């Protein structure tokens, strides 16, 4: 028996993982941009606000990505419970 990586559930989890990765990458870029803005404005209130806002967005994206990874790993682990162990002889 094998893990069915083409099942609808597996495809859905992979899609969620890809979407979360894209959101994470956008949030990372937004945070880097906010850091640059903060530096360019010598720590102005606008720069400080942008940095905090982007930091929260980045943190949320990290959590979403982590959740998507954990869902995928849980799926694989459950599938492995149904795969018979084979001795390497």
C-alpha cells in the first residue's frame, strides 16, 4: 500500500500549503519594505506604524504557513499508519 498523494485531500492540502507560502513571501517582502521605510524616515511615526502593521501581517502569515505545514505533515503521518512496514533485506 502507498500514500495517495493524488487524493483530493492531498491536493487540497498542497494547494493550501502553496497559497500559504505565497502569502508568507508577500508578507516577508512587506516587512522588509517597512524596515527600509522606517530607516529612511529616521523612525518617524509613519515608519513606526508601518513597521508594526507589517510585523503583525508577517506574524499572521508565519502562523498560517505553519498551520498548513502541520496539516500536511499530519496527513502524511496518518497515511503512514496504513502503510505496512517492509523489512530491508
